């Protein structure tokens, strides 16, 4: 139900075609061919054309490299062949119009780059790179009119957001998308869409957008659920948690608990047993009654003695995962749940 609501909300801002271009670009940048195939099929079902998909994936070689672009184009070929075999409709679309014989790629590219940047840009340190940017990327590629400038910036921003360490380039493109025809509400809808592909990418984009709009945003630290599973909503113990937690049984009496940012359990005591916590992802806190909170990061191991009142949970700006199991379990062992950890106590933690 929540997924359907999200899709409906996004569709009021981003067209199905724009959503497809964004998710396809994100999957290409991540190199995830399985997710890319699914995104392509979803896009074609929603009206995206083969020409548009091919153009987006070809453009991205300039941002993510030839290997990722070529792999993605291979996946596109396979998806088209599979849809043809299944009799599924896939619109070919129109190819870009031929360029005039006297077309000046360097001149046109310089104009396009200036439009994007809002001012002339000359990379004098590496003049050959400056030429490639102007004449090839913004001249040859952006001149192909089977995608608009706005389309190309949605593709570019969505891809760069998925590339760790490219925040300066992401910020530069976010600052220029308005000049290329992307509307403010369309730009601000992209992070929610990217959450389906990469939560950390969504956070990078939110942070970049916040800077452009003068609304500072501190990115939430996310975790990779393909390494340690998120599990299912921890409904059985929800009454003892502030915020949402998730539980993934790991076997042998061990479980992986995932906390969303700000989530923590109530004060509690383990009677006649020792609880062991092993942080595997994100950042969180452990605190015993009357003592300072202890930060937990990947590799932190805490053995909680029996009869000690305590709580543990995520930092306010990070997801948090820890393994938990009990040892030295005595006859009559039990858990005693107590009062919640108030916001006043929690917010005192740095």
C-alpha cells in the first residue's frame, strides 16, 4: 500500500517517463544489471522508448565511464530481445535529427555549458579536458534532440548521486538544472524516487539540493542491506521501541536488529543472562543507567551484564544495525521492559 501511495505522489510531479530516466540512470551508475533490467521493463511499460533509453545510457559514458555504459547497453539489448520474444510492446521512438553540415560543436557546446553553469567556464588547467567537455559532451551529445536538456540533467543528476566521492560535481549540476528546464518540484522529488535504488544516493542528492535552496540538510548515514539484512518490521516488540526497528533472525539464537535514525528501545534489564551486542553497520548508542552513553560503530562489541538497566539504539543521523544474542543463560532468565528513553535523555547525547 505504501509503495502505491509513493508511486501516486511521485506521478503527480514526475511523469512516468522522467521516473524511468532517473531510475535507469541510477542503476547504470551503480552497475546493477538486475535492477537496470527491471527499471527498463518498468520504463517501457510506462511509455519510455528504446531511443530514449539508448540515448540516456550512451550519454552516461561521459559521467560513469565506458565500462558501465557498455554493460548497461548490453542489458538494454537483452531486455528488448526478451520483450520481443514475449510479445510485449516496446516503442522504438524517434532517433535524433541529423546535425547541419556546418554544425560547430565547440561553439554550441560552449553555449550549452555556459547555460548550465550560469556563467562561462574554462578549465585552463587541462585544456584538452575543457575541449572534450565543450565540444563532445555539451556539443555533440547534448545536441542530439531525442532527449531534452531537462531530460539529460535528470539523467546526469540521478547517476552522479549514485557515485560516492563525486559530491562537487553533483552540487554543480544540481545548481544548474533550473537553467536547463528542470522545475524545482521535479528536482526535489528525485531523492524520494532514488530511495528505491540507493538510499545513500538519495541522501547525497538531498544534501546537494539543500545547499542550492539555502536549506541546510545533513545527510543521514545509511547502511547496505545487501550485506546485513534489514529483516521484517519488529512488530512483536514495537511497544518497547521509540521509532521503527526491524528484525532478521540469523540462526543459532542470533538476530540482526536494524534501527532507523533516532530509533531506540526502552530501558530494560536482562535477568539471569548476558546480552551481547555487535555493531555491524551504521552508528548507534548504548547506555547503562547512571553512566554516559557509549558510541557503537562497526566492530564495537558490548557484553551487557545481567541485572543492568540499559538501552541501545541508533544515532539521530544514522541507521544502525547490531547483532544480538544471549550467553551465560541461567534457569528462569527473562527480560524486563521499563520506561521509554525520553527525548530529553536521548537529545543530550552528542
